């Protein structure tokens, strides 16, 4: 069965760093692009990043570009999101999700759609506060 499991969330001070992991099982990671999403209370789920299955290219939303880095290790069936220079507005539940296609939206400067994604993890809480 297909599963994506996020881990690594927690409480961190502004300016700090956190590394999230997404463990994938039930499908070959090399066949899917993996997006990171987040949802804050009272807000819509927003795309954070995507790493492509086709060429490994990585894309980011404007709000995190230059601070966050996503990477993948296909041999370990894992995807990571390194978050640096964290701000209180980064506080949210973070999700990883799989798309059997190249990353949608981002390469053309567009906002991705949740409906482009086939599988979702359960989420992990990230809280940035002093």
C-alpha cells in the first residue's frame, strides 16, 4: 500500500532551522515528483516546494525561496525539506505529497493545485515562536 510519512517537525525559535523528512513506501520514488505543502490555521493549503521525478529540478514558492531546500534520495525512498531562517509565519502543518508527473505549476510561475497530487502524508506540525 502507498504511504508517505512525514517526520521532523517541532518547536523552533525564529531564525532557527529544521529538517523535515518524508518516507515513501508502496511505490518507486523515482516515478513521482514530491511536493511539500503547508496549512496554517484558518488558511488554505499552500504549495511550498516540489522536486521533479523527470530531472530532479527543484522549485519553491516565493515565500520560502532562498531559505528552504528540498532534496531526494531515491535509494532510501526519502525526500527532505531543509528549512533555514525560519519565521513565525512559517508555522503550519507541513505535508508531503506525490504526483506522477513533472512538478506542476511552479516551472511556469503558477500556483500548484492540490488536485494534481495522488497521495498525501498525514502532516507534521512546525511551530516557529520565541
